[in-house]
């Protein structure tokens, strides 16, 4: 199937425009020279909503669905520094919907949490340990709002529902179109993966329109089995929504594209090796990565290229999924790691 036919299939799902347009792809000339690969960066950190990031793409479809269902309030969840929560609150406010953020951790008045407060989002912070616990709190709030006559729309952690995945199916089509315009056939598309929605969209989208391109989705410390199960489920359900039965990936294909070993002890751990990578990319290309997702994913990319698992001469697209607000959440910790 070609990218236009894939985009046609997306048209039956409502979408609100939150992106400025297509995000740019830039050539990382200095890093390319050092790694002996051709490295391009897709600037999904520049989507145009709040601080930008991958959630904008998912929210275009999620909030399209919420508006079609006449909902008036959006509930979502994440860690206290969640990029997804910030993006959701910003998008909801812009569209005239109320936003309730269900956050876990310790609230400190900085980073994304501070930006959430500037948006006047309703924030509830819990000491929950897992995403599952947050889901229960969200459902409790949903019942509360329904009883009060509201029409809530619940978005899971990371916006990783099949409707959210549609955003990264569209991104896969965009990546292939831009490749054609640049006269480039991508060998690899590399991104961070956490709640699995971005990965599911990239895998299913590429498998459908560009099966020769190899996706490498780098885990950032979440439990691998849970991630694989989430991606498998999302791929299946999204394929059914778009009638892409031929595009469904096998468990082995999903496992093969899910790269472990770069979580540095677990989700949200801030480590010096990753800060070194953030400094390197900032110095070489003038682009900031974040310490929780894109910094770890880029560490993985550098390591795979140095070990020639990504062979010299490969054309590699790194998807910068945003998250720069995270640097300000951990300003003190990161400052202590600087030389
Ligand atoms: C996140 C996730 P997925 O969740 O779709 O796998 O995307 C991973 C990812 N890059 C990549 C950035 C900057 C991200 O923020 N963020 C979550 C959040 O709550 O912000 C879902 C965890």
C-alpha cells in the first residue's frame, strides 16, 4: 500500500489540528561524520503545541474523538513530570475542554508540573506506584464527574490507545513522504518507546507502506514484557480499525524492533552517561534531548552505530519525540553531573 492510500484510511477518524504542519527533518552533519552513518533527526519536538512532542500527534485523533462524542472534560494520567499530561492539558484548554491530570510522584513547582499549573489544569497528585493504580484513580474521577452531570473523556497513560496510535500511523506516512522528497530511502527509523503508542504506530505504519525500513524502538527502562504486550495489543487493534490485516506484525517482529539495554536501571532514572549524550548532541547539532526518553534512546543509537549493529553508511532517521521540559524538572540533579 502507498502512503496516500494509508492516509485515506485515516480520514474516517475525526482529527483536530494541533500541529503546525509537518515537522522538519534535519541532517545531523557533525554527528553523521563522527559515526560514519547518515543521521537525520525528525523534529517531533517542534509540533507546535506547548513544548511540543510526540503526544501532539496522538491528541489530534484522541481529542477529535472526544469532540465527536461531545465530551466536555478530559482526564489523563502520568508521572508528575509527564510530557503527555502537559500536552493534553494544553490541547484541552485550547479546544475549550476542561482537563483533569492524575499524576504520580512528588509535586515540585518546576518543569512540566509548573507549566501544568500555568494552564490552570486541575491537578491531583497521588503516591501511586504503577500506571495500573493511576488508571483506577482516573476511573474514580470519571464516575465522580459523570455523577455531577459532566461528560468526561478518559485518555490512558501516554495517550496509548488505538485511537492515539493513529497519530503515529500518520507520522509514518509523513516520514516516507519526506524521505522521497529528500531522495532518501531510510534504512532505520529510531525512537524512544515507553507506553508503546508511538512504537505501535511506527511499526504498523512502516510495515504497511515501507516494509524494508527497519524500526528500532529503544526502551527507556519500563518492564519489557509489559511493553511488548502493550505494543502487540495496540498493533492488532489499530490494524483492525484501519482494516490492515496484512500489516499485523508477529510477536517476533515486535520483539526484534524493541531494543533493551538502555534503560539505565529503570524508567525515570537520571544518569550521567545520558547527560553526557545530551551535552554531546546539544554541542554538535544545537538540539536538546531530554533525560528520561530521547537521551536514553539516542544513547542507544550511538552505541548501536559504534558497535556497527547499525552498519556504516546507513541512512538513519532519529525521531525526536520531545520532552525537553524534563531537563528543568531535574535541573539540580543534572547540574551536579556537569563537569
Ligand atoms: C514519551 C512518553 P510512548 O509513550 O508513545 O511509547 O512514547 C515514549 C515517549 N518521548 C518518547 C517522550 C519525550 C515521551 O514523553 N511519555 C509518557 C508521558 O507521560 O509523558 C507516556 C510516558
